């Protein structure tokens, strides 16, 4: 079971845009090998930053409108949203340290 919360188009606004804390969104799909490979890093980040950062996963296959709204053309993609605005983005497989570097300046 993932430490990151699953979000959908119907829960996007309340969970992500209206969040009191910054939110890291993992745009992924079940058929994506690199997405699955990043899963443990996403879970580790959710646990390590609990209380300071919300970490959510959005299945782009089931929720294509949100992915399109944010210009997601490849996955895995990571978007950091703070106060309803995109403040950082990263794409593709990466080391855990690189994922943290995307988040740390915004906490």
C-alpha cells in the first residue's frame, strides 16, 4: 500500500489546490515501468516529509483532463503545487536525492 494518497479529477481541487501544505503530485499510470520504479521513492518522500508536504498520485490513464491541464506529456512526472500554483516540476526516473531537491526549496 502506498503512503501517497490517490487523487482523481473529482478530488483534485479540494486535495491539491486547496491544501494548506505544498503538494507533490506524481503523475503516473499502471502500465508505466519507470512510474512503478519511482513508487518506493514517492512513498519514502511521503513518509519523510509527513506534516510538511502532501504527496499524492494521479493516474493519468483514468484522469487525463488534469494531466492535460498541467501539460503532462510524459510520465512519470512530478509537479509541486503550493498555494494552488505550480512552483516546481521534474520528469522521468531519478534518484531519491534528485526528487528531494525538487521539493526542499519550497518547504
